[in-house]
C-alpha cells in the first residue's frame, strides 16, 4: 500500500458510499476534491479537514462545466465516478426527459469526465480510474430499463478503456455494489404509474421497493468504502469487484444462467461458420 499523498476526485461525495469513501481518503492523508450538487452539505467534513478537502458544485451532466472544472484542476491521481441515480418505472412510463437524464447522468457524464482528465494521466504515466456501476450493470430488473442501459454501457466503456490505457500505467476499476445502506429511496425517482401496467411485474417490483426496499438493504457503505480504497492502493487490482451478499448471489446466478444458455447453443453457433475460418477470437 502506497504512503505517497495522492490527489483524489470523487463525484457525488455528499452522501452514502461517496461520503464514506471521502472520509476514508481524507483519513489516509490524501488531498480530495469532492463534487456534489450541494457543497454546503459537506461543511462538517470541510471543517475537520480544511487543508485536505476542497468541495465544489459540479453539474457532471454539463460538458462545458466538466471542461471548465478540468482546466481548473488539471490532474488527479485517482478519479472516482460515483455520482448516479435511478428512475424506476416501466419504460413506456418514462418521458423523453427521463431517458435523457438517465443516460446523461449515469453514462455520458463519466465518459466526458474521463476524457477531460485522461490526457493528464497519460502524461504522468500513472493514475487510477474508478467506475461505480452496480449489479445493474451486469444484470437487470423490471422497472430500471434506462438505468440498466446506462450502467451496462458504462461497464462496456470501462472494460474497453482499461485495455486501451493499461500500457500508459493507468489502472481501471469497475465496482459493482449491490444494495447500500444510504438514502436510497430519497435519491430514487419514480415514473407516473400507467393503467396499462397496473398489476404487472414492473409495478409489483416498484411497490416492493417503495414499501420494504430499505429493510432489505444489506450493504454497509463504510465497509464498501474500505474495500474500494484498498483496491486503489493495490499494484494490480482486479478489473471488476462485486460488493455485497446480494451482488455476489445475483451475479453468480446470472453468469451461470448465461453460460448454460450459451453452451446449449454451441451446435447452432458452429453450424453457421464458414469452413476453415475462426473469426475474431482474439
């Protein structure tokens, strides 16, 4: 584990996992720029670490704001793309604005933030990029179509990016949490229920989350933050890390199901091949 002081950036740092990670970073003596929609919410932490912590309001959905922020801060050693949020409801119940917001916040914002700081990381030949996705970036649940679209996309982006930038000494981490004990319901938006989906799987899932979702949450944000911080200090961390009993169980089940389905299709897959050709198998 490194003892060198690092400069960190954490988006969505005012609550939940972001806040716990911010506290871990500061406790280990690093410099931190924490962005949030409401910097005043971090006043107590700022008072505790006045020489290490800088808080800023940043609309990560605005490309111009990201560029201005990057020109001000120049470079970071560790960037944690943590900000995000879900809109739950049937896909047909979502407005055009809902769709744009979900893709902008959960997918495009991390991409543009990465693009803003990647040149500096390449120049210094070091750095760590962390993408907090979700188990919802590898498997899906009814009612979260746009959230899953964005998180699946972010996983693909980060996995591809990792291959492109490893040779420059830059590490990429994908963190896939399950449920986290935080203000989950307070940060979740809901569509206007429609008659067409009354009694459907979507509405049943939504009702469950609204009525008893908080009781089922199992992830400790402090323990998760400890693990994430530790991963950033490793020389060769894994690309993906699932965090939570639900994350492990759901992903294990999904991977096994997908593998079983793929293996059952082997004969069909091979039947369409041109004789003697192996295709793009890497």
